[in-house]
């Protein structure tokens, strides 16, 4: 089966000479292999006539064309196609009763489409994009478990409740305060318990428009749980939440799954490992096609995803398997000092911060762990000289490049214009090869900043941050909105830039696997969010992770296949053994 995919965002027929048509061998011999549609203002490729020669993808100046060969048997598994020469989804996951089914895969391979189909927002067209019919769908699945599912969904007997990915859009469409919103959607009479479990009691009177990202996420989760449904779908529920909050919502969702079906889209592998019962891998070409694997156990599914090879499908979707550095347990600091700082104290607006002194080294990455609103950003601003401490001093002046936690599109303009401006102001000689291409910024250049997805905007913000020639790079939640593949890629890029520039990286993130993967040392922030905070000095990986994990009462072990950190089940034998030894961060 041959797919011909045209990326309409990258296709620029007014800026090219229609090389795809001019050089097509089929067109040259008189076939209508590629035609230009004046109404749509783009070329259309006949997949029946296309020979798969690969000339048009190479000749397209905007890399907008992909010609893909797939096994013929997949033709029977096509669930949805968005139009001619557009994205296709093959197969669907089946959410089991009283279980959490997790979806793992790259952004742009169909996870959102799956969610919309299973919630009833989209009726799958089974490859015929010109017609959509509920009866056809039910008949298509005759004799399968999906027959009953879609029959009940379409007749209204199966209700799907959906928590969207982008909670930052909520203030634009919802008025009033937190209490009013949750009371309005409470169909289960559980509002008191939900407010308590999600720690939203003190936010009841807050306006929706005044909420932080973490508060918005918890409100969205609460609004989902309070509604009466048969299947609950959570799209990236961990975004904007700190580690303790992520574990808390995991427990809440698990409790919900005792009586309901739950479908979970999540890129935090620690949360997915902790929360899900089964996993379906979604693999394919980004923006081109997606294939849903058969269900697997969580450990098996995550490991296969990191390995990049599905034996049952005989399909390899990653060039090199992902391995984790098991030496992190004993990793010692030996960097050349860049900056020394004393015990720093700062008080303002009812918040008190007390920081232990320490040394930052050239070429090292400091992972910062701790709750939101605990003083992490204030710490970096004191290092940069933007904020003066009430007590203590920083030995030396440094330049800092900062990527904030919450990213907004900002001014109008294309990605090319925005990144070019940053390079002109802060130019980096190896930016193109070390940052832009690995982050695939070149594929976004024609897009307007205001039209970028959350993940695309994050990659652009990271690129701009790393383009500056500074001493310290501070990136606040660089993993947000990125899929697992992108997170690990970003970690490698950040480390490479910092090592080559002999700078220091300070990475604030709540994805424990990401932090473990990127860090040389760890700083742990503690206290009462919004009231008082204090920190450890930079600690070894073993000391830092042990300190943090002990505070949140979880233990890690290493997966024997790839070395990735895995969360032990609470009160399991392994959990009890490690706690008895004081080994919360375990090497084997």
C-alpha cells in the first residue's frame, strides 16, 4: 500500500516552480499522476498511479511531500483519513472495563484523533473521507468488541468524558470562579471530596482567569471526574503539575478506574508506569500516518517503545534504542567551578526563601526538583543579578538565558522571523547544526508563531534560549507538551550545547525520568509553596534523588533492559526493602 502525503502547512506553491509536477515521470508520459488543484491551491498526487520513485519528495524545495510504502494488509485496518494526500490512522485501542489504558507515542501520529473517535467527537470514515456514517462504522465492526462500543456510544448509552490537553485555553471560554465551575458540572455529588483530594479548597473563590497552570490542570481534572460517564479520557493530565501532585492525581485516576474505563494519553513515563494497566504504542510518520499496536503490559509497552522495535509487527520505528546511564547512582562532581554563591536569603510579598550555598561548574547540568511556587526562579534571578538577596552574595557576575515555564505566542510573525531576530541579537556559530536541525526548527520556518502547537512553541522557545551566548542556561519545564521522543532529544541537545560552551545548565522540570536522564547533580527545594522555601546545595545524583524521593515517599528501581527509572508500587516488597535500606534511588 502506498501513501502520498502532502503537508499543507509546508507546501508553498506560490514560492516554487511546481517541481513535483515538472519532474514526475508519470506526468511526463502523459499520466495524471500529479495535478494542481486551483481551488485548493495545492498539488494532488494519485496514489494509484504513483510508482513510488521518490523524485517529488527530493525535488520539493519545502520538503512538503512524503511517499510511504506500508504493508497491504493494513488497508483493512484503516480507521480514519482526513482527506486526499492527508493523514491516516490505522487501528484503534480498546479501553477495557475497570482499567487504565495508556497511549504512548510521538506527537502527530494520531493520539488526538484516537481520543476524538473514542469520545464520539469524530465518526471514523474508514478511509472514505467523503462520507461519514455511524451505521457503517457499527456494521464494519460486526463480531468485534468495538461493535458494542460504538453502538452504545452513538445511541447515547455510553457517555465519554474528556479532559483536554491544553488547559490554558480554559480561561478564554469559561467565566466565574473555581467553586462555581465545579458545582455546575458536579453530576456525581462528589464536589467536596474532589476539592479536598485535588487540594483546591483554598482556590474555590479564585477566578478561573487568575489560576496558575497547575491550578487550571487540577480544576480540569476535577471537572472531568465530577461528571457522570462510562469512559473517562485524560489527555496529558500531568502537565504543569509538580511531582507530588502528579502522584496524587495518579491515585485519584486509579480510584476512578476501579469502576470505570479510563483512557490515558501521557508522556511522563514515570506517571504512565505508575498509573496504567495496559499500554498501546502509537507509531508511524509524524503528520503522515499512525498505527496502533496491540495492547501490552505497561513494562513491556514502555520498553518496546524505548527499544523502537515491535517484534510482532516486525517493524522498527527508531534507529537506535534509548538507554539510560546507570552510572548516575555513583556519578561524582569534577567540573571546573564557574560560580560560587553563599547562603542566600530573600523575603518579599509574604514569601521567605533561604538557599544553601554552593558551586556551579562549567559544562554541568543541575537538575532542580521541588514544588511549584517554592523559589526556584527567584534563585536563578539572584544568580543573574536581576534580584539582590537580602543576605549573602554571589561570587562573580554571570549572564543568564531564561526559558520561562509558561510560553505564550507573543508577537505576530513567522518562526523564521522570530528565530532570525534572536540569532541576530545573540548569534551562536553552531546554532544551525547543534540546535535548529535537531529540534526540527527548519520544518517550522514558514509557520506563524500564533499558529504553533504547544509542542512546536516549546521547541522554538528552547531554540531561542540556547541561541544566546551566556554563562547559565535556565530552562523551566522544557519537557512540557513534548512527547517522549522529543524530551529525550531535547535533553541530548541541552547537554551538548552546555558542554561545548562550557556553561552551566539549570533545568527545572517535574518529569523525573527527564531529570534523571539530563542531570549531573541535583538541587532539592522544600518548604510551603507561596510562603517559605529552602534548598539543599547541589548534591550528587544519589544524594539528591534519595533526598527528594524520600520526601514524596516513593522508591525507584532500574529496569533491567534499558536502565530507565521505574517506580515501585507503594508497599510492595521491593518498596519496603529499599526503604528499610534508605535506598530510594536504586541502581539495579
